[in-house]
């Protein structure tokens, strides 16, 4: 989003150029390596098949796509979607030699139309950063672009009560997160997704249960 205006001024997932440039290393350092280790476990829990076609919504630097690509054969494909110029640059550099992985500059918070469907769609640490009505648009985008029986994966904060967090965790969470995240953790996501047409829920937890991979099927 370098020189662009923020779409949702209060959102914490539209990063500054500095944060975008150093996103992976800042998270690794700030979590003392716990965050990238949990991400690796989560991607391992996605049951990726070698010929899967995967959409990575809000793909950032391509860190997760890189981990996913390791499970694919020459028929597997990944499409990364993001709006940040800096993220696009890093994503494209990372996959310059890999024809299976491509990038598209596209907003995921408004309806988009692709003439292809995916076996899996991942949204990782983007979903919590939108107003709730916008999350519904994102869910509908996912539903519209999944093959029948395809899986939607939300890798993000788990559901928890901020007041039940230990004070030092609560302090950090409130300091670094945006108001949309406070709303996100308080919602019952399986019920919401079920109403929107998803079923067969599986969940995995990481980072002291603050992080969850929620899988549901179309
Ligand atoms: C916190 S980062 C997460 C990046 C990546 N998914 C990961 O887990 O490493 C959030 C990403 O969402 C992207 N993003 C924010 N709003 C978006 C939107 N409306 N459409 C597409 N991407 C968006 C940002 O540019 C950024 O790359």
C-alpha cells in the first residue's frame, strides 16, 4: 500500500511500507521464532495434495505460499493475491523461478471474479483486520472460488475472551492489535461459516491456543 490510502483506517492488516518490507523478520524476532514454527505446523496441517490448486488471499511476502509450494508437484499451483506493492515485490521475487506460483494484485474485501476455482483457499492473518460486514464479502469470495468439496482455511487468532488473558498477554494484544481484532476473537466463526454454506469443521491450535487453523468445506 506504499503511497496508497488505507481502505479501512483502523485496520492493522494494511501495513506500512516499513512493516511490509520487514514483515517476516519482525514476526520471527518478536516471537523469538515461535510464530514461524507455528505457521510451519499449520501449513503441515492443511493436508495439501501434490496437485492442489491453492489461492492465498492476502498472501503478503509469500512466506506461507513458499511452505505450501513444498507439498506440490509440477501440476500443483498457487495464486497469491494482495494489494501491497511491497508485498507484491517480495512475493514475485520469491517465486521468480517457480512457474507454479503466480501473483495477482486484487482486493479480497470486495467481490472479485476469476475464471478458475481452487481446491484450497487460505487466508492467514488478514481476516481479523476487516470490519465484520467486509468479512462476509471475503467468505463469499472464498465460497465462489472453491471447487465442490474444496476447503477454506482461516489461519488467524483463535476465539477467546480478552479479559481471561493473563495481564501481560492482554497488554501486548491490546497494544499491537486493531479494534477489528477485538471483535474477531469474540465471534463464533463456525456458526457464521455454517450459515454462509460451509460445513465439516476441523481446527488446530498453536501458540498457547491464541492461534487457530480453522478448516471448513464447501
Ligand atoms: C498481516 S499481513 C499477513 C500476510 C500473510 N497472509 C501472512 O500470513 O504472512 C496482511 C496482508 O493482507 C494484505 N491485505 C490487507 N488488506 C487487503 C485487501 N483488502 N485485499 C488484499 N490484501 C489485503 C496486506 O497487504 C498484507 O500483505
